[in-house]
């Protein structure tokens, strides 16, 4: 099963930088506005490496990726970044609140041996986009390092590993950062006995990619490309990828919903879509006269167990709670006969039954990015409909962790953006240099 090993982490010398000003959200969360903010925060902000700006005159030999590689190695030479003097695992603790609940999530940062999907040691639940993979591949070619950490789950019903990691809660942190109300801290694990215990425990585990499918596919592509070109030591280096491993049974593993808005549908008709929906769903109009969406979302969350429900938002702040009448008839109407692990997911019903069949947006059109927007914040989704920038919005309940597990075990994938694990792992806390 999973093969993990400690490594000599790279991290910022906090006598040279304010750690708060140099770390970032993962690269796919960095919008142009956020990128600009990170650039302004500190000249050594990791954004210059993971999501650098394109400049006039860029070409194949001089571009944002070559600048990233140059900056990374220059920062190492200058001592802004330092390399640990001992192979270590790293305890990554995130403390956060959600609603009235407080959570502490303990992740293990380790180098994990890459496995082809066919081995079923490391399992995905999402497709990847080739353009994103190419982007990440350019970066690893130039920098020869891992920056963003994959967020990977493992099964541990007895919570053996999290309980073991909690022994390090009182250890002096290597660094600590408060980002958007989440406290992120890192502690070293260097004891040989503790390292061996973790290695032995993880050897029994299967791994499930939560966040980082593009990073994992990039690592596989890079490994396969480099294996014939490097030394024996180099082959070992490119066969591992830095990851953060978290027990899927931990209550701190939280998935948030990602809401959808749709625009650009030819001949869109509110009357027609409501008539089509009524064939499969019970429709309940929700009164909503204020900007507070909480009553609407509360209605959505109160669905009976095992049922599929959405809130539909139409122009004029018209909200409807729709609940599937008969799941069997809905499944029968889905094109392609989806696998049982996938077909009953709320996102599958939404994309295959409503968006594809009722709004006439094919899978290709949905993947094009020209018709659908995705929002964590329901107010932003609703706001697009209010401003006339979208024709309809769908508010969803979150996918559940066991559903992610079951889809992965079945060798299936979910529709795009079916999961939004919260909180994200910061980039720039710990890095891993490939010595090739």
C-alpha cells in the first residue's frame, strides 16, 4: 500500500522574512486581484514562484516559469529559504471554526511514492484538465521542487495516526500563520522511532486524493519523463511527491458546497425550465425579502436523508426548493448509465439531468467554461442572477466524505468541482527540493 518517507524540508528563514507575508493560498485559488496583493506583500512571496506574472517580451526561453526557477534557487543561495538538516516528517495543524463548531485538523506532510492509478494505492475522484497539467509541468521543470501540497485522505477508523500525531501538539512550532481566520502551524517529527511507526502505519493504508489532482498527474508525467534521464538517486527523487495526509474519519475533514450559475443558454425560458423541473421534482416557493440567505440555505440543509434537493434562484429573487420525487426515474433518464457510486450524487443529478437535458448544455459545453460559473459563496451566485449576468443559479448541499471514498474505490470520477475541502493548505510553509 502507501509508501511514505521523511525528507529535508525547505522553508523560509523567519529572521529574513515575515512568514505571514510570504505564504499563499494554492495556485488555483489565486485570482489576478489576489496575485497582485501577494506581489505587493513581500518581494519574497511564494506567489512569484507558483503563479508568477506574465511579462511583455516573454518567450520560450524567458518567461514566468524560468523566472520562478531562477527566484527559487536564488532565494536558496541568499539564505531566504533554508533546507532542514535532518530528514523529517512534518505535523501540519490547522485550527479553524465553522459556524459554532471549532476544529483541529492534523495532517502529516511526507514524501509519498507515486503510484499509477491502476495499482489502486492512490485513488482520484476528479478528472484533470490538460492545460493545467502543462502549466504545473513547466514549473517543476524549471524549479525542480514541490511547492503546493496535495491534500490526501487515508482510512483510519480507529484514529491511530491522528492520536499519535497529537503527541506533538505541545511541540514548539517551526512556524505559525493566521490566514483568513485559520491558524496554520508546522512542527518537526525527527525521532527515528516515531518516523518508523508512521512509515509502518501508512504502509497499511490506501490513499484518496482530496485536493491536488492536477499536481498528482503532473508528478506522474514528470516521473515518467525523467526516469530514463536521471541517475539511480534521481529516479528515487522523482518517484516521490510531497503530500499532506489526513484521516478521512477525522471530523475536521470538511467539504463545502460549490454552487452553480448558468448563463448563455439559447432561448432560455423560466416557464419552460419550471415545467421541466416539475416532471422530476417537487417545487416549493420560498419567501425571501431580505439579503439574508440563511433561511433559504437552512431549508436546503433540512432535506430528508437520502433525498436530492437544490435551491433554484431565478430573476427577481425568486427562490424555489426542489426535491427529487423518484430517484429511480431520474437515474433512468441519465445519459450513459452512470456507475451506482456516481449516479445518485446531487452534482450528477444536477449536471446530467438538469443542466444537460433540461438546459441543453452538453458535457463538452459544461467543461468549456463558457456557460457555467462555480461559487463557494451563495450570495455571489445569487448576485449574478440579480444583476442579469446569469439566467439561473443552483444552490447545493455539500458532497460527503464517504461519497468521495466510494467513488474513488469504484474507479469513477465526479463532475467538475464536486468537492471543496475546507480549509485549504497554504503554499510556502514547507517545500521539497528534488536533488536531481
